[in-house]
């Protein structure tokens, strides 16, 4: 018994200090420039006083970034009810459970086994005077085929499962960022489409009044039939736009309801862009290294670490597997004597399996190395895609104010031109064609102004999302699990 206890203690010490054959992980160099693009399309990347910098964007909760209370309520509803986010949270739970299963392989499985048997042997095989019928009853407590992880095979697989769990948690954060970003995008699009619908309705009313005026002039011979038909075309165009924007508003509401997982009350919906409070201003800072803290990039890196750990498991397959089986119990030929003195039993056995030739182990090692290269390429691609997303958002933010200023000036100029042409037409100085051209230009310029105002608001949201904002806070009712440090998982 003493030898058995010593043997088990030695095995536990060896297990706890077992080595691993996984290659040492080193974070790959980022395949992007160290700084954001510079040029006329980009404003200064130096932090602006009063704005959130990249160091604080990830920690800036969406409740702080979005200042509009109605939009906050819609986002909170989506985080509570969106099915995609719920699935992402359930995937985290599943990955965590799978990690627990793999981690348990490091520990022995202790089982209690009770057995009873009764056997009658042939007289040819029974000693004279010995009973032909024998009984055996036993109770054992022991460890069955516990693999002692000398070469880190199980430890490498446990590390792989841990990294996959952490990657799934980062994927959940990415899903939350995507939900927050998409809800705000659809919300702003609904506001813009409602404003365009109001513009189309107002234009239809104006065009109808002009048509009535031209029609009355046509009846008394002051306007030609061409003027009448031109006025009618503008009415028909405005009617078509009213129908089209009515459709878009309905589709925006349907998309918002789907994202929210429920019907969003009318009181939480915007009437136009002016009714939406703009998000908080943020700054991209100077260094592009902040991309490494984006959830999708961190998830890709965790997958790379998992592939690195799997190489260790593939290498360990070339070395012996040592397992231990032990049992401590009692046995008797009578059930009533099972726990009496002198009936105790014990046993232990060790087994070592040394692979001599198995072509599958070499193939598995090549597969693990190829898989790591594939995931490395995916990791680098994810970083490059993230860099482009931020660069595009910065290019839009750097030019949108100039576009808005030019568009507003265009609207003012075309509006004045339209009123002058209309006065000249009413005075009989000019033809209706000038009024028609000016009105078309004004309507298009007004629509363009609304689109640019939408683009400015959306660009702030997009920059916040591509810098990794919006995924750090999880609503408990949404079913999301809070991220935990590696030390907490291993405790």
C-alpha cells in the first residue's frame, strides 16, 4: 500500500510538471503600416480635445457613445432579444463546456465498482473434494487507464480547447459590435428615409399646385400643352417618389424589428435626422496597432494559438503513452463476509505504448503545420481588412464636412434659381422649361443633402465599430457570458 501511494504521488508530480512539445508562440508581425494613411482625404489623426481616443474607444460603452436616448433603448432591446447574438452567447457556453471536457482529461477518473458472480465448473476441471460451484463478490475503488501526460499531449489539447473557447468569446463580442452597428445604421437610415418621404410629399404638393396653375393658364390660352405635360411629369415623378420612400420606410422598420427581436414602439422611432442626437466624437489616434485589440482580430489570434498548441499534440504522438490502472477494494466468496477483516485487495499496473511505425502520425503532424499556416494567413488577412475599414472610415470623416458644405451651398443656390425662374415664368418672361430644370435640380440637391447628413452620422458609428467599440459591455438579460481571464479558467 505504501508503494502504491508513493507511485501515485510521483505520477501526480510528473503530471503537474509535464512538458509540452508545442512550439513557442510568438505574435506574428502585422502586415500593415504602423500608422494610418495620410493625405488630403484624411484629417489630422492627432487626438482632438474632448474626443475619445483609441485607447478609450474599446472601453467606451455604447450607452456613452450614443447620446440619443431613444436609440439607446432600441439597442438595448436588440441586445436582449436578437437571436443572432443569443446564438453567439450559446456558442460561448458550448465552447466553455468543451474546454471543461478536454481539461478533465488531465485528471484521473476514479470509479467505484461492485461485482458479483456465481459459476459452476465441470467435474473434470474440479479438484476432488472442491466445490463445483464458486461465488465471488467484490467492491473496488480505483483508477482505470489514467494517461500520465509526460510529453504534454493532453496538455496541448487542453490548451487548444482553451484558445478555441476564448476565440468563441471574442466572436460573441464581435457579434455584439455588429448588432450595435447595424441597429444604429438601420435606425439612421429610417430617419433619413422618413425625411426624404417628407421632402417627396412636400414636393408633390408643390408640383400639384404648379400643375393646377399651369392647367388654369392652359385653359385660357396663357400656357401651351407642352408646359401642361411637363408640369404633369413632375407630379408623376413626385408621386412615384412618395410611393418609393413609403416602401423604404416600411422596409427599414421591418429590418429594425428583426434586429430588435420584437416590434419597436413608434415612440422610439425617429421622425427625421434632425431629431437624432449625434454620437459622441472619437479620434483614431496615431498608431494602427490598436487593431490588435479588435475582437475579431483577437479571435483570429486565439485560433492561431490553438493551431500552435495542436502541433504539440501531433508531436507528442511520436512518443510513448504511459497509463496507470489502480484498484483498492475487498473481495469474498460470501456477500455477508465482504467487509470483514482480511478480505482487502489492491492492485496497480502501468502500461507504456511506444509507437514504432504508424504513417498516420507523420500525416497528422503535416496537417497540423499546414493548418497553422492557413490560420496565420487568415489572421493576417483579418488585420489587413480591419486596416482598410478604419482607413475608409477616416477618409469619409476627413471629407464629409467639405461635401456637406458644398452641398448646402448648392441647395441654397438652386433654391434661389428655382424661385427666380418661377417668378419669370409667372411674369411671362421665361418658359416653363427653365422652371422644370430648376425644380429637378433643387429636388436632387435636397435629396443629396439628406444623404450626406446621413453619411456623416453613419461614419461616426462606423469608425466607432471598426475601432472595436461597442463590444465590451454585455447585457445580462441577453444571455451573453462575461469574458474571463485565463487564470480564472484554470483555477
